[in-house]
C-alpha cells in the first residue's frame, strides 16, 4: 500500500518530478540560497 501511494504521488506530480530531475530545482536553489 505504501509503495502504491508513493507511485501515485509521483504520477500526480509529474511536473515537480520533471523540474527536480532536469536540474531546474537545483538552479532555483542555487539562485535563492547561494547568491548572498
């Protein structure tokens, strides 16, 4: 059941997953937190 819920969450949040795996999230993080 837990695995099913996890897979369902990722399928429902494909845009988030795409941004994380494409490097967009890392670029955002770098911009927000590393440019002091």
